[in-house]
C-alpha cells in the first residue's frame, strides 16, 4: 500500500511543481479522490485540463472534485466501480470528453445530457439498459457515444437507430 501512496504523492508533486495541465492518478488503488490533493494542487487546479483516474477502485466522485476542477476538458474514470456521477458534474462546464467505461452503471448518468460542451461519452462495459435518447439528441456538442457491451433494451436500440448527429457505437444484437 505504501508504494501506491508514494506513487500518488510523486504524481501530484510533479503536476504541482512542473505546472502540468494534466494529473495522472491511474492505477493507484484509489477508492476516492484524496482530499489532501486539493490543498497541494490549489494553486494549479485552474490550469489542469485532463485528469486520469482510470483503473482504480473508486466508488464515487465527490461534489468537491467537480466544483474544484471546473476547467477540465477530459476526465478518464475507466475501470472503477462507479454507479453514478454527482449532480455537480454540470459545474465542469468545459468538459468535452468523459470516459466512464467498465464501471458499474446500471442507469445512464442523465446529468451528462445537461453538459453543453460534452462531445464524447464512453459508457462501454456497464449494465445500462435504457438511454435518454431524446436528451442525447438535444445535446449541442455531442459527436460520439460508446454504449457497447451494455444490455440495452430493444426499444432503446430501436430509438437509437433513428438519424442523429453523433457517431454511435453499440453492440450488435
């Protein structure tokens, strides 16, 4: 466990000291975003555009995370155990790419449909059966959505076959 704490500390310090625009805490066995990170990164959070939290054991994303990293453009949460995103995710108004693949979502995170800058949504490998098709169709910037390897119900699949302005990836029945 100490090696993962050291890995997190090294990566956070590198981001803070070098003024990087990304924070990579992937594969660190995190169950949540460490509160102490906010203090260490307080002077540079406005500059961070990409956060990679892939392949951890995160069960949730905090409201605090969403309200502090408001300038993010990309958020990678692939390979965690998330079941939902907080309503505060809409505060990340510059977010254009979110990867929520291989988590434990059984319900489509509808708050994402309220994010006007969101271009790419990856929800591959969850347990989602229903998708708010009308809301997706009204997203002004959406260009790509991946819903492969989800048990989509036939009505959803049928509704998704109608013409839309984004690239759609779904598993073939």
